[in-house]
C-alpha cells in the first residue's frame, strides 16, 4: 500500500470514529425520551386548565405595554425581563402574519395578546422549554456515573412528578429557572471535569439567563465560581482569579442584557426589586410562615412527603434515597459534590429566611434532589446485591438488580398514571363528573357522618338523593364537605402548604389544592375533617355564625343610574386592583333578595369569596343559593377572557359574561365604569334563562349601590 493510500485509509477511519461515537452517545441518550413524552404529552393534554392569576396581568400585561408603547422595556420589574423577551418571541409569527394580511400591526398584536389561542401557545412554549430539565438532569447523571439506567431514573423522577408537571404548564418564571439551574450545573460540572474554559463561560452565561429570569437565580453564580476555582488548568492563584473574573463578567453582562432596565430605568427597577424583597420578607396571605426553622420545616415536609408523588408511600422513600445520594456525592468527590449542591443548599437557606412560602419557588431545587435520589438508588442497589446471604444466597446478583429496578419502575408507573388521569380531569372539567365522584365518595364512606354546605347539599340531592350518612348540624359531623369558595371570608384566609389539609378533593387536578387552597381557577368540592376545620377557623358561607352587619345603609337616589351611559368595549375600560372597603351584605338587602327569589332561609350572610374579593350568601327556602361578591375591575378583566364565557350587553351595565355550570348553576360577572361584582346562582331546578335573570337583577342592584358608595367615598 502506498503512503498516500494509507493516509486516505486512516483519514476515512478517523472520520468514521466521530460519527460512530456520536451514534453511540445519541443511543445512550435515547431513553430520556420516555419520561419526556409522558411529561410533555400530559402537559399538552391539560394545557387548557383555565385561569392562572399571574399570566395575563404579570406576564402578558408587560408585553402589551411593550407593543402599545413601541419599546423593548416592559415597564414591570417585579420579575426580571427574560420571560418578556420570550413572550414577545412567541408573538413574532403574528407580527409576520399581520404584515402579509395588511392589517394594522399594533391593533392586530394587541388583539392577539388578549386571545386564548396566544395564551395556550405561550403555555405550550413554556412547557416545551422547561421540560428540557429532564435532558439536563439525564446528562448530568450520565456525566457523573456513566450509567444510563441511573440517569433515566433521575429524569423519570422529574417527568412523573405531579408537582413538577402542573407547574410547568404555567406561564411563570419558576419552571424556566429550574431548567436554567440544571443546565448551569451541568455545564459547570463539565468545566470541572475537563478543565476547559469554554464550558465555564457557557455555565456563566446560562447562570446570567437564570438571574434574568428570577432574581434568586443569581445564586447560580456560586457553582460557576466553584467550577472556575476547581477547574483551573494550574493551581496558581492568578489562573484561578482570571477564570473567576471572566466568568463573573459574562454572568453580569448576560444579566444586564436580559434586563436592561437595571441601567436604563434604574429607579423603577430598584423600586420593584425592593418591593419584592419586602413582599417575601413580610408574607403573602395564607402562604405566610415564620422565618427560619418553621419555613425550613415546611420546605422539608414538601420535599419529603409531597414533591415526588401524591402517595406518601412513594414520596417519602424517594426523599430518603435523595438524602443518601447527597451524603454519597459529598463523600466520593467533594469538589463535584460542592458544584452540584452549592446552589440548592444556598437557595433553600435564602428562602428559609423569608416569610412567604409559595412552593413553586422550590422548583429550582428539584433537579438536584432527583440527581441525588438516583445516586441514592444506585447505592441502595449495590448494598442489596452486596449483602446477599442466607435465604437469598442462591439468587443471582442480576436478579436482585432487576427486582430493585422493577420496584423503582413500578413506583414511577404509579406516578405516571396519576399524571395521565390528572390531565384527563382537566379535559372534562366542565361536566358534572366531580359532583358525582363526591357523591360516590360519600356513599362509599357510609360509616362516616358528613355535613354538606348549602351548595353541595343541593347538588347531592340531584345526583345522590338517598344518602343516609348526612347531618344538618356541623357540630355532629366528622367531616365537612363544601366548595372551596364557600369556605373562609377571603382567599387570603385559606392556609397554604399543608399536605393533609383536606381528606379528599373533587375537581380538575390542574393544581395541588392542599398547596394552593386559595386558587383562583376552577372551584372544587373538598372534604375536610371537623378537627382540621376548627384548627384553621373554617367559616362556611350561609352556615357559620355571622358577625352583626354594619348599620350603614347604601341606598342610591331613586333617579340614580350607573355612570356607564352606553355599553362600550371592555378593552377600553379602566382597570384597577383596588377593592372598595364595603361589606357585600349591604349591596342587596334582605327584602330585595326575597322580591327576586322568594322567601329566604338565611341571608345576606357573610362568607365565601370570588377571585380577589369578598362575598355574601343568600339561601332560599326552596334550596336556591345566591352569592354576591365584590371584585376588582382588574380581576373582572381576567375572568372575561375565559373562552367558556358569553358576553351579554344590558342596559345601564357595561357587560355580563355567564358560564352555565354542569348542574345548571350560573356564574355571572358584571361591571360598570368603576365597580365589578360576581353573582353565582346555584342549587336551582329552574331554566337557565330564569337563573340568568336572577343573577342580572342581583348584579344590577349591587352595582348601583356600589357605584354610589364609591362616589360618596370619593367626595369625602
């Protein structure tokens, strides 16, 4: 063979090797597609889950400002600006489409931003991007131990976690931070292992994106700094300092690039940052906890008993595996362990100093617990095989490994089935399935004595009329059953983050109600023990003892009409989160209510809530239940975008929107120029039109009085 021929042959072999190596790596990474398909598939199926309080005002709202003001500054900095750039990018196809169609670009984009189709597209984009966390975790475990089975287990823990799954459907910063955190630590780990500066710079850039997504993401600079220190080519202080400076500069530049308002609008930026700092330091409604040990204890309970599974028998052992994995990671290679764990440890310590605990903030820690749990599972598997003896001496080690892997796989399958059924529950959320499920639950637990709230009692009479384990006295009941919005006087009053808050919950599983009992989305039937109800001072609308109503009477002049003279587009109406300090019991008087619905058994009685407002309840002797809630005009704006709503124009009131429930109940929300209310009519066997007429009469009276009260308040 000639020299030239030999060179050609060697060249061909060398080019074939990278291709072969790439094929092997791709094949090694293929298993991650399985949990990815489960997570993304169920996420897309449950994408249309209804209302989320943050999405339109705090995610889409700043993008509307950017379009209206022709600026790339969102003007809202309680969150950094990375998400707004992404939200604007998702809008880009509509900008191109409007140019092709010849439409007015600004008007077309504003219309699109208000559309339900854009919201679903945005949710899908967030779901797809944040689900990449599974890939980063898979590669991180593969990089650490080289075992694809262990890597698959870590990715599957994330992909089959209900807590992760429902959060990733939200247009919010937390899932995005989670995937940036996992990617930063993955790149930092490569930097430590290879010593290559390119991996370090990439890790610093991604950490900057994380900080530009959510301010506490800035803590990711810590594993980047450790990677710069541990991965230096030489042990000299100068080499380490140079790498630290380079990484820090890249981190800072990317942060500023994602949120340029830190330079261009510093006063507004730092004012928002200070507000959020105070907000988390002082608490948030039912999410308020004590600083330090109490907050840390609540987080520990969440991580150990909730995070990895809705079933305690799966969640707790998985967390134990994570604890084992953390110990092993530090013991086997403390440098790599420090890069892996510095961010989650510092992140948890930081949030434990705050008084607001919202579990979505904890998503950023989840990938590292999954990595640790996979390592713990590997250690336990090695221990089981290594301890063979006695009765199991005849068993081959491979069978023990298969049995252990099968046990872990079975737990993952249970969690995956919960995800699938949860997505299906969202799809059918507008039928009467949940009421019937609640009725079946009451029938099955026939030995337990239940008290039903007015709304639930009326609905059970329709679907389960022969129940004999009910009592009319709450003091005699073991368990209370009610709609969540019939409980408490405000959404703030529900205590959040309590794993065992309810005994059962019947409704769409788009959220874990025990973590978010003040959810503004779809209402649901809950069963709560009387002992727990007493602990949290549960107030049931139309049932619990009521405070004496104020003596003030809001009586408008006979000639007074609502200030809105003619219906106009709701898009042009002013919006505000301000709530009038008016007792809702003053809006529709007892006699006026009886003139509309007949004799009352009780009412107006305080209690219940809708969105951000407070309500009162009227219970008719024929079983009809009407609630009237005062809400802010901004909350009204959220509700009117529900695609299930029907807009109805009416004299003197700008707009009605009504959605008929599965058992004929009507939920009507209405507003004038400055006031907004929601009227809910349920427990009714009358035609829908009759219920709607009842709701209209209550709404008109309530809005008329509310307008007068606000006008008098302004004059004072």
